[in-house]
């Protein structure tokens, strides 16, 4: 007979990027979350989410966050997930500032009015190149903002390809780039961005691990803002309009040719709590 486990969870969203958070701060459990994440994140037969956040104790910070993509793969840093996890623990212990561990790095977060401000890891690996998409050569920039991201400006591509991206071909085109041999073996997230005015850009993101477009992406917003600053001279702080129509704000400084002091600020909230029974 299957061992039925009751998993208490909190459904959270950060600017439309939604997560299932499981709190194991007070207990130590041995569960294969890579197997369970696709079940919980399934939008038709599970709870439904872009990813799964496991919050546990840490010897280095206030808590440890583990992030699993909807397909069960262990994710890189998740900006919106980190903001949601921070909000959860801040509320639980009635605090305004907190530090947490993720992928052997210590992040800090704070309650900033009604938003959560998260200090991010300095980006790395920036370069620009070209790839072929739908038989068209496309210029792109790559940067690691905690996880790998490709940035493509809509103004830099043809009207024909732009029309495909605006139509139901978005996912297909995003998948092509995500799986391009240039980014093997891990693949990459893909962001299509557009300068709206001043220091405001819009962003659409195809996320690896979710394997479809998400309503927002925190590390994608950071990557897009920094690339816009480097290549198009957009001034910080950069406001990023996500697919959910909510704004994320990215601030940073340039020091000796490097981008430092990166912060991601935006909305996060608890949606509901529940118990999910699963056979282990």
C-alpha cells in the first residue's frame, strides 16, 4: 500500500510568477522533490505553479531556499521565487529584513513599502552574438543573472519574425532558442524585450524548466534591465513591465566595468494555503 503523505503548502505569486512553497523550517525530511514537483506544479491535475520552493533551516543564514522547476529539474536562482520565500518567512517571524541561502550564495531581502526588495548576485558571463531562428539571423545578448538568460530586442528583428513572436508562435520560437546547441547542455531562458520609454522596458520570457511562457521572471527582469543598460544606455533603475502587467524594478551600479549592487523590487503575495495528499 502506498504511503500517503500530507504536504502543507502555501501558494504564492511574485508579479504573476507563481509558486508552491513548502515550509520545513522546523523539521528535517527526506523527500525526492524532483519527482514530486511535476505532480504538484501540474495545472490540470495538481495545485499548479511555475515552480516549487522548499524552505528549510540553514547554518549560514535565516533559511535555505531550494527551487525546483515545474518539470522537476533543480533550478538556478529564482528572483521572484526568492522574493516570495522571503515574504513568507518575513511574515512568519514578523520581521522586515532577512537573509537566506540559495545555491551556496547568501541573499538579503527586505520589506519595502508593499514590495519585496531582493539583493541579487552580481551578473556574469555577458557577451553578444548571433543565432539563426526561423531561418533568420538574430542578434542577441547573453548574461547569467543567477541563471542563464538570452536577451533579444524586438527592434532588432524583422517584422515577419516579430509578428510570429506576437502570435501563438511565441512558445515555439522560445523553445528553439532555449534548446539551441550554443547553450548546451543546460539550455537558457529566453527574453524578448522592447523599450517603452525612458527607463521602462517590456519583457516576455520563455522559461526553461517550465517550458513555456511565464507571466513574469525575476532573473529575466534583472538580465533584461542590465543588458538594456549595457547595449542601449537605459538608465538605472529600470522598470520592467511583465506579461502580467505588473512592474518589477531593477537597480544596480557600474564599478570598474562591472555591474554590482543589483536589486530586484516588486510585488509578492500569498494566494492561499492548503494540504495536498500524495502517495510516496
